[in-house]
C-alpha cells in the first residue's frame, strides 16, 4: 500500500519544504462580545439548545478538539522513516548491482571472487533487512491509522456527550428558573397572609383580645419567611447567571424568558418503552464507552499486548452491567413521566375545585357574608391552585425532556442513580 511512497519521497520532501509548518493558514481569532450586553436577550425554550451550541465557549472548545483530531495525519510521523529506508534500499540495490557486475567480469579462477561473493551476500542480507523493515513500517502505519480512527471516534463521542450535557443542563436551568419563580410567588403570598394576620392581631392586642406573645410569634414567623424569600432570590440569581454563561452571554445580561411549552397528549401517546429502550441502548454514551473499553481489552489480549485474559472478561462484564444500569435508569424515567402525568391531572382537578370554591366566596363577599380578610385568603388559595397546576405542567415537561435526552444517549447522574 505504501510502495508508491518510495519512488516519490524525495520530491515530496522538497515540495513540503517549500511550505513551512508555521505558514499554514490559521483561523482568525473569534470575535469576542462586548463586556456588557446593552439590550435584554429574549430566550425561548424551543431554540435554547441552538443558542447554547452556537455561543457556548466550552462547546466551541469541544468542536475545536474534534477538528484537531480529525485533521491529524499520523502518516507524517512515518515520513522520515520511509525516506531513510527507501534511501538505504536504493543504495543496497545499486551496490549489489555494481558488485554483481564486477564479479561477473572476473575470471572463474580469480581469487577475489570468493571475497567479493561473501561481500555480495552481506549486501543482500542487509537489503533483505531494510526491505523487511520497510514492510513492517508499512504495517505499523496501517495499525497507527486504525488506532487513530478509533481515537477520532472516541474524541467525537466524548466531546459530543459533553456538549449535549451542557445543553441538557441549560434546559434544566431554564426550567428551574420558572419553578423558582413560582416558589417565590408562593412565599410572597405567605408573607402577605402573615402581614394581614399581624395587622389583625395588632388590633386585637390594642383591644386586649390577644397577648403580645401571639403577636411576637407571628412576627418571628415573618422574619424567618422573609429570610427564606431572600435565599430563594439568591438561588434564582445564581441559576440565572449560570444560564447566562451557558448561553455565551456576559454576566449581567438581562435574560427575558418566554413561557415554557406544554407537553401535548400526542407527545405522551407516542412514548413506547420497549421501542424507545432499544434506541436508548444504541445511543447511550456510557454503554458505548464500556463497549469500546471491552473491545480494546479483547484486541490487546488477541494481539499479545497483554496476557491478562481476565481483564478482557472483566471489561465485557462491566459493559453488560452498564447496559443493565442504563435500562434501569430509563425505566425510572419512563415511570416518572407517567407519575408526573398523573400528578398533573390531579392538579387540574384541584384547580377546578378551587375555581368553584372561589366563585362561591366571591358571591359571599359581595353579600357581606365573609370579611375582607377571608376573601383575601380565598384569592391566595386560588392563586396557589393555579400555580400548583402550572408547576405540575413544568414537572411533566422536565420529566419528558429527560426522557427525550435519554433517547439521544444523554442521561443525568440523578437519572442514572
């Protein structure tokens, strides 16, 4: 396969010398964004992955790593060896030809014939050794190319999985921000309710109808709840900052998040555990990783790289165990989708009941049958039911997205636990 190289090595070397390595075209430096984003950035969940893949610095680095591996030519490291051996072979052949002609020209009884013939045999042995080395070098290069192809595949799979995880985490953070906002709203309602209760108890204390200890207890509850609200805001800001960086924007950029999509009945009906499990196992990065390690261990044993047969068997067992782990993790994801679906239906039922109850309390309030404080509590209860239903929709979306990522071979550590 490499025989054509010997004839053209010198010319190739001269041509390559005309273009030094440092003269190769280099990509222009990437344009950096301004230190601050002057305008708010609107994000949608459906296009979030596209935004992250386009802007995320880590994903860009992963792409560069893959490109570098793909562009590496292992033949370059063998070039000088081919050139040296080709020169030796050509030199031996010329010497053998000249010496053979000299011997042939000598009389049969010339005493020099024996010495020259011995020298000729030595040259022929040296030629055979150089030709054998050339053939071995050809085989070594072929093996190196096969190893490099496997290296490229490993790099591609590893970088793709890492980039997928970044996109998966960005979607999780997008969902988490919406969930945290509802949690903040719930805390705000509790604070408002406490404020109403504190105001009422203060009146009662003034009238001697309640003790100061009761008022102090409510005020203490409010302080604790206010601290919880501050912690929620800190957590929200932290997740928002992470999402900002994942999207490739500088810290301080104002993100405007569009509403989350809802999982449709058609999407839920399309789930098929048995069929989808085959796709998960075929695309799973961890299954592929363990399978690749098992195949490498088997090659090393067959090629006498190692004499540890048990290592190859252990790698095969590890691969089989990983398939079982992924199967169990995916079964858990499938069950979670079903559970979140049931929880959403229950939340919808609770919301319908809360709406009915509130309509009754509206009438009662207009008729003067309940006080303003009770009516405000009723409004809070309806808002809580509405947000509980919205949270259940988000929980179902999160479970569905985890299921869809699993189909692409990506599972989070919690899903795999």
